[in-house]
C-alpha cells in the first residue's frame, strides 16, 4: 500500500528480464498483458491491433495520441 503502484510491474520485469510479455491476473480475475518489448508493443498496437482487447481506460488515454 505504501509503495508505488508500478512496483509489481518493475519487479516482474526484473524477475524475467528477457520476457517480451508477462500475463497476469488483474482486478476481478481478468487477464492482463504487460508488454515489455518495443517490437511486441508495435505488433499489438499497429499490426494486429484488432486481435487484442484494450481496456476502456487505456483507450481513453491512448486515443488522442494514436487515434482510433
């Protein structure tokens, strides 16, 4: 509770430094994907954009930058 909200993600990235993606269980047992590689991020956001479901909060944050 007293640490940074990003600390679990940084901890996982240190634990698995060569993982391109880390799957974890988020709120309400929903699956989430932590993307740690720029090539993988590009693949998700531009090449296979409709194959991956983005959370509504992410859409609100990223839409002004990259568009629909």
